[in-house]
């Protein structure tokens, strides 16, 4: 006789069987490499690359100023580059949001046929190689590129603008790359928006601004938060866009990590930098989780 306890046990076993492949995959390709990074960040760099298996927490001292020893000194340039990376990633989120938020409402009001076509166009850049797309911006932003030539031809500027190899070029490239990642979560949230609440707000005498701030914005906030996190995380550690569009003038933490591992072969320092980025990302995600939990608790109350 099959009891309820037996059925529940079989369901649990089936669930474990289904989850075991992805669990093994995550353990092999995420958790184990992450553990290696954590261990390496506390080891002494080898004389010719690699690591010496000696306890050496002073890699973090070069970045944040503690701990230090006789051989390692605090170098503010690393903290400055990290703060600059935070600023560029935050600006990427802001500009992506300013573009995608109104666009999501515009697309959601289209007919189903046009909506499908526009969504296809938004995802179309994924079919092209990332380096090709970045190189296209390199050609557009250079002094003899299309943008400068167009501005000069209509008389807006007399001399070519120095747009390439600047923070402006890096932010433009990042916004271009990460716009679909911001748009899709917002659009999914806007698509489910209950417009009867908007009409009720208008019937009760609310102004358009009040309706937006008290009805539309709170209902679409989960999509905004999700898109912002999805954009902020890869933007903070990105090194391809700064390498192409920033050159030597714009350095981000991702570039430092790349050089630490591939050029200077200072693996412990590169691991410490990578973990610093991961810690920042975890703080952002935790803040959002706590905020969402409190909002749900207030809603339930």
C-alpha cells in the first residue's frame, strides 16, 4: 500500500535526481573556482608568477590599506580605479534605465505583431559577436568617424570632438551592450501592469505625476531593480569595453584583474581584486533582497 509519506519521499528523490546535474555543474565550474580564488587571495605571489603556499593577507592591504607589511604599501590608485569603476557602472545603469523605462511602456502598447518584431530587434545584437559590435563604436567615435563627420557637415562643430578613449566612450559602449539586459526585466513587469489601478487613480483626482509616483512606479519597481542588478554586475567587472573604447586613459577594475593574471602574473593580487568586486556585488544584491523582503512584509501587513 502506497502511503502519503512514500509518495512524498518519491517526489523528493525525483527532485534531487533532477537537480543533481545542475548542482554538480555549479559545483565544478563555479564553487570550486571561487574557492580557489579565495585561497589564492591569501597566498604570497611567486617570484616568477603563480603562488607560494604561504599565508599572505597583505594583497588586500594594497587595495584597502590594511593589512600591510614591510613589502606591501597602500596604493590609493587601486581604490581610485575601483571607485571610478563603481561610478561608470552606476552611470551605465542610470542611462540604460532612462532609455529602457519609457521604451518598455511604448512597446507594451503596440499590437502583438509589432511587439514581437520590436522584441526581436532588441535581441538582435546578441546574434553578432561582442568584439565586432564594440569595434563598430570605435569606428563611429573616432575623430574621422561618422559622428564627427556628421557634426562637422551640419556646422555644429568646427573641429572633431575628442570622444574616443574617454569615460564618455566607455559609458556609451556599455549602455549599448547592456540595454537589452535592462529592457527585458522592465518590459516583463510593465506588460503585467494593471491599468485599472491607473484609471482609478485618475478618477480619484490624482495628477499624472502623482499617478506615476504612487501607482506606476511602485508596481514596476521590481523590474527596475532586477534590470539594474543585471546591468550593474557585469558592468562593474567589464574589461573589454574599457580596453577598446577607453584605451590607456580609462582604467577599470576588470582591466587590473586581467593584467594581474595575464601580464604581471600576480595571481593573488588579481584574486583579491576579483573578490573585492564580488563583495560589492553581494552587498548590492543583499540590499535589494532585504528591501524586497521588507516591501513584501509591509504589503502582507
